[in-house]
């Protein structure tokens, strides 16, 4: 119960920063909260038993919850377009899930390659889909503690690579602009971004599997 209480307090604090310009630290905290919610959704979707209470608590109501819902919606669309890319991530990367270093290095290598040619919201969603797919693999292979590692790695990647881009757009709430059902051009933009993300992900798999690594 204490863990759940602390998690709820933290989530409320993260949500409050949407009312002003967020700091780097706040953007990273939001990124990790969104990642937990995305992973929790995919674990439920996969029918995987998950006993960590801090991951069972969804993002509460408010702007952060809206961002999380949009992120998941775009993730659904991306994963529908390329269903085999974001499943069985560990097998595609040919990595062991028993080593925190191996999991961290593989995820960060994929993340770096996804954004090689620049940053788009499509690629950000792709990053979350990879994180969730890898987390599902870890839980299925009796390595639930690795989920913490994945969330922390995503947070660190956001801090080093995405924070400046996010700040220019006013924070995570900018992703809501990706969903405007009445504007076909925005939908086309999203689909193009998704395809671009797919291409970079395939390159990332090749990079991770290079012998010299």
C-alpha cells in the first residue's frame, strides 16, 4: 500500500508540471511514467501476469493521462501496421535477458538508431513500442526486474537525446496534435513517420547484431 501511495503522489506531481514549462528533470520523469503505463498496457494485452504494484497503477486523470492515451493509441496504430516488428524483440535482437548490461546496451543501441535521421513523434512512439515489447519478453522469461532497467534506460535516453526537442514543443502534450481525425494530411504524416520508424528499427537490429559488438 505504501508503494502505491508513493506512486500516486509521484504521478500527481508529474501531472502538475503540464501547467508550466517543464524542466529537463520533469520531462524525464514524465517519460518514465508514460513508459510504465505503456508497458503495463502491453503486459495486460499480452495476458502476462505481472505482480509489481508500482506498475499496476495507471497514470491518473489529467493531462498526463491524455498524453498516455494518445501515446497508446498511436502505438496501437503503429503496431497494427508492423505487427511482427514490435513482438519477440529479444529473439529479433538475439540477446539474453539474464544480463542487465546486455538488455541495456541492446535497448540503447536500438534507440540511438531509431533517431539517427532526426526526431519525430512517430519515432518516439516506436521507441515506446520497442520498450514495451522488450518488457513483455522479460516478464515472459521470468526476468521481471529487467522492466525497471528498461524504464530507466528510456528515461536516460530521453534525458540525453529528446529533452531539447521536447522543450521546443512545449513538452509531452504536443503529441496530442498527432491525432486530428478530421485532417487527413496529419494522418498521412503519422503513417509516413511510422514507416520511417520501421526502417530505422530494422537498421537498429542489424547494428545490434554486428559481430564486433
